[in-house]
């Protein structure tokens, strides 16, 4: 079965396996044949897709597309002869578009008018609506094919109208059945189709009101009024206003009578006993049925009304399906958390339907714990609220809302993010909560059970995590507006920063507001983890801030130093939260002392009250004591903290000191075990004495190591300055002992699952001076991060491990292993040729000289050989590669032999030995086994199957087999897609771009390079990003976009030289820019550059694979510059000579064509014809490539 999913971004499956069609026009051709359902003439199709080419060229490109489709579809799916091309519909072709229309048409056979709806219609209409995931071919277009774009546009418009009719029928049908919750998503979709459609607004107002969402119904009317006024300058229709008044007056009886438009005979088909009005409420769990303890008075919040208004405006936009992202930034003590909490509280008071979830980054665990804040937020959405409520982290109302939301959130999680169950959301507890809502035969409950039982699910890659997390948030937001708060992003891990950036780009059409907080001064600093490789890690947020600004504009609320007026306003407002008789002189003196710093102001007032500087009169009003002495009060916030801590009991001070060892967040059970006290007593002291009375700490979360067994109570210092003061007053010896004690307790608590806290344990043991233990946990943390493609964290952990190992005497072999693993991780992000990669593998190689043979030595030799290969140091690379091969044979390891084949094949390619290169690469391809050799991907940074296929494709083109090259690179791309390994896919795209460049397929190059750049930027693959920009720039020039193309190529060459620590980029890259200079009339620049490339090759005798082409290009540029025959011809002759020596038939064809054209202009027709005929006769394929087409045309002209 060949399936087409076209309602949304185009997707094709063959026998339930995805088919990746890289060429956009080949994909468009297949879609066109499937949708039209009939054959078309070749000429018509060629003209449709290549309107700018003459008929001969258009048919040539069309044949290429047809050939690519035949190769990828593997069967008789296409019917074609010399004139007609079609899709074999009888072989089993299905399209979602046809199914969508079939379901709608089926409703017309139910014996009622076309615009009526009956019970039998509803499942058909719902299926049709579910099929319509997005507009026809969403995100796909062919800008250079206007007729195809026009066809696509009208097809999409017709389908949009059909969807609108289906949604209208669904809404009316569910209204008639009083299934209001089920109707709301359809009404929202109808409104999204046309935001000015008043009927859709009225539908939503009715549905919200009838489902108990009174505030949402009124807000929908406000949205309608605003939209109509802004877009059309008109007021709502009378019917809309009347409905608003009815809802506002809560006249539900009158409203209900108007909620359906079914014909009487159709209405009688509905169930005689309708379900009760409003949602069915399941029994609450015991913890939510208990009488709530009186909640403590809310924290006093004053000022910041401007910022609160900005946040509220962003939320209003999000509610109108214009998702937003905002950051609240400021230094320590500026009130970021307080502001966000106050905003969330007010927003929930105003709108009970608003869903609020949050996650926190952590100073220690967050860096080495990928996706930590997003895990916390998703777990809240999944109904895990009991511990948070019990710990006072959320109100009972908030907990109840999240619990009662599970009938929406859990099915959404199962449908849209099944792979996140168990990886980000603990499955066993999820299943238990789900059972309280769903019946035993519920499909989504059974799906959770299946996922829980499946212990062999494949690991997740970053692409899956991002896509599924986004999908589940958007699905929930379609039902309820969503506020997602991520705090302390200055401690964010790279994986979470990547997900945040992804969400910022995807939520624009959703009811989602993302709010993040961070300290900008910490984001501006690098997190350094310097090893002997010299690695320094950029802060994860630093890389995305500029891109977020470019995309979204000014989305930062800066709570920096308050202006004088604002600071004084804060002081006055805070004082006036309690009755007082404090005069202007006192207020001004307090402001001068604190400058409006929130924490300092609060702490200083507390100290003044406690020591009697402020007194209360008989009416409870505060006034200034006569004994007040400003000179004896702290002048800095640290002094206020010191006095505050000094008033605690010694036992409480000891508890907080142990807590400070863990960081700004800490675990109560760890404090209790280190202190040797009862855990329950410590929890009570933290929550009551230190939390509610002294307000030094606050409960943050309760986590379960195992459901219902080991509970961990997580607290947080109310301000990081409290933690810093306690920690800094310990000397180095005290810290060492206490870190060791905390580490030992954590090991005990997490026995059997220490990888979850490996980063913490490494930190504690490092400070304690227990270096072997620290290194062991750094390795574990690095491997855990690498498993979920959190490459930056993995590199940081191993760089730190290497640094510790170098500073302390550890086993030489262990140190060599660390460097080898670090080299592989660096290679994953920076590419083979990066100096840090070379330094890591170089140090490992030195160490292995003391150790002897081992599989790890093979990885070191391979990495070092690839590094020297890309730096043009072929003799060194060949020596290392021969050592690799000898070691692989000595160890008799088939996997290592496959890797050796790639290393030798790619190296021989670079030095221009193309025949042996192909032998080695084909040997690697034939010996490759996906199941057996997939483990090599994590060890060596790339998949050997993809690597061998990719280089074989490029090598085959050089040897003169352009069609086989096309087949090989299609196989490489298909395998890379199947593996979902980012680095391997980036390599395949980059080398496919080279093949397409040589085949002179400029449109295809654009497609491949754009994909390579996007993937490389996302994963920081500098090597392939530079290649993508260079080849993409070449294509820009060929397509006439000269300025952009030349600039892009220049920047790429500069970046490449900088990355490789060289003065100039490699000669073959310089030659491409030289060629482009010649094409755009800057031949002198081109000649200067090609001479530099030639000198590099002649001096170093490296990168010989491109030597023939460099000589040919030099001849062409000399000719353009008007140089003499004696200067031009030798370059063409030398190019032919080199190509023949290398058996590089494609380069020989190019050189022979250049020489024949030159001789023809000199009147040497016979010599020209002979040299050209000889090489053309050699070729057995590729006759549709431009090189052969032009060579044949010239031969005909010479004859």
C-alpha cells in the first residue's frame, strides 16, 4: 500500500514505512499524480515543473526526477511510456485527501439535507476532521513553478471550505447531544479558519458557557469585539451581542433552547435521555477531599505594575491563538520569582480555566540533568500534584484543577507524546493516576499500560523529544490556555535551552505563553570546563538569545536597578502594606540605605522590628522608636543576612549549612542523614521554623525514587544570597568533609540509579578531594547526557574528568580512555577537523603508546587519522590508518574492519587515488550490518554505513559514474534518516550536496544545503555548516543571486580557515569561489584565488583529489582575463594528464571539453573533435547530466 498524507506537510509511506523523497520537485510530481488521479503527458509535466527551461532540458530534468522516484518506490507504482506518466492506482494507492472527501460524501447518503446532521454523521465527520491535521501541503511550495503553486492554492482553498462545513456540522451535532466539551476543539478550529467569522465566535461563547467556563465565554466575546474593531472597524452583530448579554446574566435556560438547529425528525434520532448539563466529575482522591488547612497569607507583593501589565497583555495575545514568549530578567534579589508568581496568581484568579505549570533549573543537577525543568512541568500536566500540594508548593485549588484536567492531558500525552512516557514522565505512577479516571477498556489507558510494559523501546533522539513535547502542549492548549513558566534559566542545560528555542518557534499559533526567568550577567559568562584540549563551553542561553531577539523582537522585562522614582515607590508601597505612622524622613532614610533593593529592604525592616527600632502603638500601627540608630544598622544586604542567621538555634544553623553544601535547592532527607537526626523532624523544622517563621527556605517539590516508597523532600533557599553566605563561611577543610558526607548519603539514597544524580555526586566528591570517585561519576553523567543527544553537557562532563585526571595521578589507560571518549564527543559537535578534536585524540595517542593494543586505541587512531586527513596531512593520516587496519585484523573484530574500510577509502579519495578508494568503500558497504554495527555510531560519532555510502557516491562521480553516484547518495540519505543520527545525516547531506554540485543541479543543491545548515546549526556541527554555506552560496551564484552567494561563500571560507587554525581554507574550497568569481565578471579575483589554491597543492601535495579541476579552472580564468594561448593551453593539458593518471573520468571530461572549446576557437577542429570524442565514448551512463550534454553539443558543433 502506498499512502499519501497531504493534509499537512507532505508525508508518504510505502507498506507503513516512511519514504524520504529529498527532491522537492520529485515529491511534487508524485503528489500531483496521486491527487489528480490520472496520467499526464511528459511534456505537460516537464513544463509544469521546469517552466524556465527549454523543452529538451525540462524533459532531461523530468527524467531524473522520474528515475529517482522509481528507485525510491521500489515497485511498479509508476506507469510510464515515451509520452504518458501516471500513478498505478490499482496497485493500492491511498490518500488522506481522498479519504477526507469520501467521509464527507458518505454523510450525504443518510437521507437528510446536505447541511443537516444525524448521529450516524458524527463519527464520519470526526474522522474527516482528524485527517485534516493542517492545510493541503502545508509548508510546501515550488516558487519557481507558478502553475503548480496555483493548482496547490486552489486545491487548498476548496479543502478549507469543505473542512469549514464539516466543523460546522460537528459543532451543531455535539451541541444537540449536549456534549459541549467535545464540540469546543471543533469550534476553535472553525474560528482559526476565519478569525472574523462571528458564527464561530458565537459557537465558542455558547460552548464555554454550557460547559461551565463562564469567564472564557465572556472573554471570547471581548476577543470578537476587539478583532472586528481592529480589522473591519465594525461592531458585532446584534445576535452576538444578545448572546453575550444572556451569558452575562447566566440565563442558561434560554440559551440551551437556542443551541441546536437540527430538524425535528433528526433531533428525535438523538438519545432520549441526555447526559446531565456540564462535565461529569469523577470522585476526588482523598488528599483533595480533605478539608484544606487554612492557607498561609499570601506573600506581600508591591510595585511592578508595569511589568504585570506587560505579562497580562502577552497572556491575552496567547489566548487569542498568538502564542508568546517572554523573559523576566534581573540580578539577584530583584524579585523575578515573586513577579512571576504574582502574575500567575492573578491570572488564575481572573481565568479559572488557565492552566499553569512550572519547572525549575538547578544550579548543580540541572547542568547534567537534561530536560529537568521541562520534565517537572510535564509531570505536573500529567496530574502528579499530591506531593506538590502536600509540600505547600501549589494551592489546593491549583492541585484540583490539574487533577481534574487529566481526562484532557493524559489522552493528549498518549496520542501525541507516547515516547515521553517513561523517558520524561514516570509511567507506573502515571498509570495509577490514569486508572482513577478511565474505564478499564479505555484505549488510552490500555496504551499507557502497553508503554509501561514495553522494556525494549528504542532510545529517543532530540528531534523526537522536541516534536512530541511541542505536540502535547499544543494539544492541551487547544482545550485550555496554558502558561508554562521555566525559572532560573541561568542554570539551564543545553538540551532544555534547545527545547525552549524550539517551542518559541512552534507555539505562535497556540494558546501558550512561555515565561522564563534568568540572571543576565550569568548568561553572559561562559561555563568553563577547560581541559588540556582547551575546551570552553558557551552558556546554553547565550547561543539563542540573539536569534530569539531577531525572531520575536523585545521580549525581555528587565528588573535591573530601579530608577530612583521606582525604588522609592517600592519602599513606600512595602511600608504601607501594614498600618504605620512612618514619616517622610524615615522613608527617605530607608530608601537611601537600600536603594529600593527588594531583599535588602525586607531584611532591614525585619531587623529593625526585631531589635526595637520600630514599635507598634495601641492600634497596631508601626512608628519610629526614639532609640533608632542608623549607624549601627547593616549597610549591605550581607550584613542583614548575617544578623538574620545569627538569631537561629545552633541546630537550625547546622541544618542550613548542610543544605548550603547541596546548593540553592536541597533535599531534606540528605540534611537529616548527614546531621544524624530524624527525617520527619528536619522536614517540620524546615517547613515551619525556617520556612514560615524565618522565611529563609521554601518547599519546592516532593519526588519519589520509587512510587510509594522513598520520598525526597526538595526545598529551596528563598534567596541565593542566603545559601552563599552559609557556604562561604565554611573553610576549605570543613567543606571537604561535608561534601563527602553529602555525597555518601546521596549514593545510599540513589543506590542502583546513581546516574540520575551523577553530576551532583561528581561535584561533591571533587570538592571532597575524592578524585577517582569524581571521575567515575563525571563519566556516568557524560554518558547519560550523550544518550539523549545533550552533547554540550556530555563534553563538559568529560572535559572536567580529563582535567581532574591530568591534575592527579590516575591509571594511564583510564586517562587515555577519557581522552578518546572526549574526542568522540567533540567530533559529534565540531567535526573531524576541529583543533580540539585533534588535541584530544593526540593526547590519547601519546598515552596509548604506554599501554598497547586495545579497541579504544582503534578509536583514537581513527579520530586522529580523520583529523589529519581533513587538514591535508595525508602521509600522517595514511600511517595512522594503516595502524588502524593492522589493529582491526589483529583483534579480528568485523566492526573495526568496517571502520577501517571507511578510513582508508575516504583517505585515498582525498589524495586522488580514486580506484583503491572505491574498492575500500565498497568493501565497507558490503560488510556493513545495521544491527551489528549501530553501536559504532556512539563510539566514533558517525555511522560507518552512511559514511561509506556518502564517500562512495562522491568517488563514483569522479570516476565517471554519475548515475551510480546518485544511487549511492540516495541510499546514504535513506539510511541516515532511518538511523535518526544527526551527525550522520549532516554528513550525508553535505556529501550529497557535493555530488549535486558536480552534476550541476543547482536547485537540488539548494535543497540539500538548506537541510544541512539547519541541522548543523541546531547541533553545532561547524564543519557541515560551513560546507552547506559554501555550496549553497555557489548555487546562489548559479541561480543569479550573485551578491548573496559570493558573500556567503566568502564567510564560509573564513570560518573554515578559522576552525581549522589555518591561514587559508583548503584548495578545493578556494577553487569553488574562484569559479564563481569568474562567472560574475570578477575574473581577476578568481585568478588570484585559483593561483593561491594551486600553490597550496604544489607546496603541500595534499587535497590532490581536486588538482585536475584546479588546473582546468585556472585555464578558464586565464582565458577570461585575456592571457595568451601559451599560458592557457598548458593548464588544460595538465588537467587532462592528472585526471588520466587518477582515472578521474568526470574531471577528464571537463578538462577535455575546455581544451576542445579552446582549440576550436584556434581553428584546431580535428584535434578538438578527437580528444572530446575519446572521452565521451568512454561513458556508459549519465547522459542527462549537463557536462555530457554540453560535451556532445560541442562535439556536434566541431563535426
